[in-house]
């Protein structure tokens, strides 16, 4: 499902060039739940953004579902991100003045599709994430855990094959965080979604089927 070959990412700090990722070679199979772990500065979030096409590598290859990201034009890559990938972030990234339904359906709207044709999908996804009774609430009327459930529902609405999550429970208390991880586990197992999460929590990482550890920009075996 995801493959990287000789992947490097450098950032410039003034005249200094810093290697953040160094020769990353990974294969993530369809249906896996992979946790990427590492200390702060290890490059784990940078790697996730590269896998999702949100950033460009300095060199190397990234293939998602057999498609080489480097050869995609910007518009093509944007469409791929909307339709084949779902993103979940630590701070939810919800639109404050939109209700739950509207936030979840936002990718459909951005993709130029008729929202009413996805009402059945919306109902099913809100049931999965446990928000059927909160559909008209705005983010300010929801707890942090409920807001993250909205973000997960939004990630699922276009039926992507891959879910990419960056510290998805980093802003939640431990009990709520584990409830969110149980939800990710169900989505992985029951819907056969490939899930890749970045986390600093060993407990969170253990919900996955495999852990990839980074240190100083390299994969630690």
C-alpha cells in the first residue's frame, strides 16, 4: 500500500542544511496498522507528511497504492489526497462555525460532489464513531474526544484506503485517548483500512500491528 525507497528530507536553516530523514526504506502492507514512534526531532511527523503528499522529499521515492508521488502534478496529487487518504491531526482541525454533519461532509464539498448523495454514508460513519446524536452540534459544544471523532469521521467520508494520523490522542486525557485508539483499531479491523499513526505513547503504539521506530532520522531495527 505504501512504499518508500532511499527517502531523504532536508531542511534549510539559514545557510545550514539539516538532514531530517536519512535513507528511509519502508513497506506498509494493505490492512496494516502501523505505529511510527521516536523521540522529538526524530522525523516521525515529517515522514507522515511525506507519505500523505503534504510535503515533498529532498530525494527518493514514495509510492502510495502503486502511484509514485514525485511524478504527480499538484492538482493530481491534491485529488489523490482527498479521495485515497484520510488525515487525522492532534488538534482536530475542525471548522468552528460548521456543525458535525457539515464538518464531516467538507471533503465531499471540496471534491465537487453532491452532499445529499452521501447522506447514507454520513449516517453510517456517524454511527461508527458514536456521534449520531451530536450531528447538529458545533465543535464548541463537543468534548475533545468528540471533536476527534468528528475528525475521524471526516477522514472516512470519501472511503479512503489509508488513514494517516499525527499524534491523534496527544491532546486528550488517557481514558479518552484509549477510547479513540479502540476506534482506530475497529476501523482497521472491521473496514480493512490501512492505518499509519505517529505517536510518542508506547500504550497507543501497541494498538497497532507493527511499530516502526525512528531515531535521528533513521529507522531503528
